[in-house]
C-alpha cells in the first residue's frame, strides 16, 4: 500500500509538471500571437497611409476617392489613366509611382505574347508543353500566368527580338509628357545572368518598369495600338486646355484579340479572378508576383482596363511588402473594388454620356 501511494504521488507530481509546461507553452504562443498581431496591425494597418503626401487638387475626385479607399492601408500605389487620351486621372502614393522602377514580374507576358504573335512564333492556338503531360495555348497561359509557356516563347524569339519589342512598347524610356520626376526604368543590354532571355520573358528579369510605362502599354492594348503620351494636368488651366498627344501608333490590331482573350480569361477564372464582377463592367487584366532583390521584398502587380468594347479606364495597382498577401491576385482584388465602386456610381455610363455630348457638340460646331 505504501509503495502504491508513493507511485501515485509521483504520477501526480509528473502530471502537474507536464500540464503546467503545456499551459505555459500555450500561454507563450498566445502572447506571441497577440504581440505579432499587434505589431502587424501597428506597422501595416493602423498607421500607414499611402496617400499622405500626395498632391491631389486636380485629380479626378471620384476615381481618387475609390482608389484610396480600395488601397486602404496597404503599402502600394494605384495609377488610373484614360486610355482614350492618355490623361492620368489619379495617382495614389505618388512617391512610389515616381520611383526608379520595379521588376515587372509576369506583367511582361503580354509584351512577349505580342512579340510571339507578330513574329509568327506562336498563334492563339499554338500548344506548348508546360509539364510532363500538359500543354497550353496562349489564352490559358495568360489566364494562369504560366511561366514555362513564356520561357519557351522567349527562347524561340531570342534576346534581341525581346529587347526590340520591349523598347517598341516604351520600356526603358519616359512615356509621360512633361511629367517632372518620371523615371525611365531600364532594359538590360544583354541576357540576364540568371535565367537568360527565358527568365526575362516570364518574370521580367533584368527589367525595371514603372507604373506609367505599364499604364501606357495597357492603354494601347485597350484602344487598338495608339500610344498616347501620359499627361498629368496639375492646374485648372492645364485641365481646361488638355489635348491628347500621340507618341506612336503601332499596327498591332490583328494580334490584340488573342491577347485580350487571355487577359479576359485571367479575370474570369485565372489569377485575377478576385477582380471579377459578374454584374459590373467586364475588365481585362494581367497579374504579376515576384521577389524584387533591387528594392527588397515582394511585389504584387495588376494591370487592367475596362471595358473591352469601349475602354474607359486603365488601372495599374502595385503592392510592395514582405508578406504573402503581397501578390498579383491581391492587387487584382484591390482593382476589383475600384471597378465595382465606379460601376455602382454609374461612372461608365457618365463617361459614355459625356463622350456622346462631345461628339454631338463637335458635329454641331462643324455644321455652322
């Protein structure tokens, strides 16, 4: 009996120690979780204001309000442009937008698609092997941002051709008209050491791109091939006297339906599906996610326009951070909030009405 009592006592002490250790560990985990949440909330949500230092007196107030609300306290930037004339409607976090440039990640893929189509390397229906028993055509490759597909297209094009097309669409040069502070970005003079032209064609390795260059590029994809100088009117007089300025016109109309199909698929069921609004305006877009060693951390891009038939706005969303939430799909979610807000406020209808009024006014003026 005495022996049993000793054993029972030892077991009780052991149980007490084990339970105490488990409880202590759980408490420490809970504390660390609360501290992490508090720090995260403090650093990324509570006190970060991407629009804090922006000059906004002459931005489109409706577009800006929705862009600021959609971005919230994210570390990122939004650039909105009218694809019919190149006017910048708003820039949220102007400091980030005017930076030296960022790696384009997968937003380079429409450029590679255009080069591949125009050079005859691919057609819309060309099937390229992307896995052991898996093949993709261009629409699916754009929709799902498949790297293998565009690596192969890049290899077949070669560095010189990829570089030429990148230059043709405005990468590596300023695309704004008298926009103080705009940076030219950069293009590599030789294939990148890491991954060569294949990596350059799938992730944009070696390229530094700005939101302005992407906005002009997507505007041209939307409007049929006209590359307008981007203009950012900063006074009432500049707005009143605004005139579009064409930088170049490319004969790419025959290839645009193939690229647009992939960008539409990306929104409907691909990497940009978080932006999809079945009841609103149909947007088309391309996501991009990668680590950028030059600036540190992850990048999340989404470049898009709405709508397909009569394009009225281009949105470029750029996120920069360290967590997994920083991604192209999340950037598309932010753009989706803006598009939904514009639709709910009848922005697209008002744009149609204004355009019709301008046409009618021009016609009546001509008849007098």
